[in-house]
C-alpha cells in the first residue's frame, strides 16, 4: 500500500514532500536560534534595568 498524498489532514491538498519538510525544519531551527538570542539579550537588558533601579544608578 503506497502513501496517500491527499487526505483530510491536508484539507484535500497535496502533502509536502520530505525535502520540503526538511527545508522548512532547517528554516525553523534557524529562526529559533535567532529568537533565543533576542530573548537572552532582552533578559540581560532587564537585569541591567533592575540593577539600576536597586542601586539608584543610571543605565
């Protein structure tokens, strides 16, 4: 029995190929790395603001 490339899960549309899924997966992994770095930068900036508030210092 072969794989059905059409179906209810795909809304009757053709399912993506393995190659397309792999490319999307790599693109999403790269986006995650970027977002993780941005989140870390935000957390560090918030730490700086918090420390400045505690010490009455300037940023």
